[in-house]
């Protein structure tokens, strides 16, 4: 398969420095050009991603950012080709309602929805939503949720399901046919890998070294084969792509130099308390040490010092960044969900640099830009 390139919508705000996820950095950065996540700004990022040929944009979920469903529904009316990878928590919404929302989104957007199911690895945040299940119980509920979601979405007759977490009777979506969206899902624990292998379309990992990723992909492939299924794979990275390696590393160093030790220490304490296995793996990459951040050639763990979730970036010249992406693709990664702060400028740096190089190599199926789409449609009118 060819590579699918996706970008990221900063619905918790944007800046020329690293904006954390729920660590209060938005307030700290307000004095230094913090960009609020207004529809005006986010539409600029979305339109740039569309124009630059990205296939989709990921919109995160959590109490620290804007709601993904509402934000992307608004942005779908301001774009024409771009898809929206909407992250949401399965335990906080009925699977029947989620299927109904997905069906409506598909119809009003012309089939531009993808789903990113986020079980949640932080009990503190889950309790803010009134969810008191433990880690493994949440993943068991997620598996039932996805079974119902798929069952309702594909049902030609009313759908029933009787499980531990959901008791569904006569569920259906009584509207015109639609294409159910592909389901993306991440999680590094054994429970998460089992759910992924049995239920989802694309399994997502946060960026680690190629040997670490190869090991995880092998486990999920084996589990999927045992379930009589196959899954595709994606990875989440930040990216700093520049004309030269020196320029890219200078930007990485600028980002880290503007972060004080107190912020690093506080963020590391907060992140260490999470139940998320994926988050613990991110922390282990650097051990909180700003001197130990290049964990593999061109793979930099600096973001993870002060940002939860995906904490690694691919850093280098456009050719080097393309080389690393090609290396992960050789392992079996097809979907690359990328980001960089600020997201508007970094979208251009990547797409016109490493992205163009990947296209020259024939590794990315060209997406029509907005201009190309308009020209083609006009010529056929």
C-alpha cells in the first residue's frame, strides 16, 4: 500500500512553542503569541492541509481541547475534500448514538468522516466524565461498543446486542444508505492490542524506534490472524522538516531551550501518574532528561518532556524525514498522522519538503489539491 499522509487540528490552541495537552501551558503561552482554537484559525489550518494534499486531519479528544464532533462538523462546511479523523471516548456516548452521528456526518460531508476511538488511559480525566471503570474494564467496554457500532451501522434489520456493558434492542439507522467510516484505534497495553486485533480497521501507535514498532506490529498481526482478520497500521509523530538537517535541529533546540526545568519536572510527575501504557512507554524514551532526546537517527523525544500523548518528532532535512517515514512504511505503517507547532506553518514546511520528496518516490498517492479539484471539475462542466 502507498502512504496516507494526515495532519492535526490544534483544538487546544497553537503557538511557536510546544503547547501541552492539558498541562496549563495555554495560559503560560498567552503572552507569547498563543493562538486560540477559534474556527477562523482552525479553518486556516484545515484549508492549508487540504490545499497541500493531506488526506485527513486528526482532531483530539479530552477536557483540555474543543469538542471534536462539533468542531469538525463546522469545518466540514468550509472544506471540500479533506477528511476528518474525529477522536472520541466510547464509554461516554451510546454506541447507537455514535453510529447515528457518524451516519449523519457522512451524509452532510459527502463521506469525509473517519473515527478515532480513544478508550482513555487516565482515570483522573475519566472521572471528570463520571466514568469510574478501571483500565481493563474500559477496554472490555470498548470492544462491546465497537461491536454495537459496527452492528448498527451495517444492519439491514433492527440490531440487538446483549453484553456486560450494553443491552441494545432493535437499533437501526432508518435513512438512506451510507458508507460507515473506517475505525482507527490506539493503545499499547495487551488489552488494547486484543481489542484492536478483533475489531478495528487501523491500529495506531505513538512514535517509537523502528525496532520497538516492529515488535508491536508483529504482536497485533498475530492476534488479528488468530481472529481471522487483518488490520492496517498507523503512527503518530510530530515533524520538523527543513531544507537542511542543521536548520531542523536548530528549531528542535530552540523549542527545548525555551522550556524551563520546572515545567518539565511538573509535567513528568503528572504523566507518570497515568495508567496509560502508551504514556509510560513515551516517558521511558527519554527519562525526563533533556540531554537524552535523539532516541534513533532523526527521531527526537523532546515533545514528550512537556506534552502528554504523542511525544516524539521526526527531525531532519526533507530527505532525512522522508527516509525515516519510508523506513517505518517498510515495517507496515501506511497511515502517518503528523503535526508540528505552529501547525499552519509546519504543514507547509512538511508538505513542500519531505511530503514532496515522498511523492517523487511514488510512495504517496497524490491527493488533488483544492485548485486541481476546481480546475478538473470546471473542465468537465
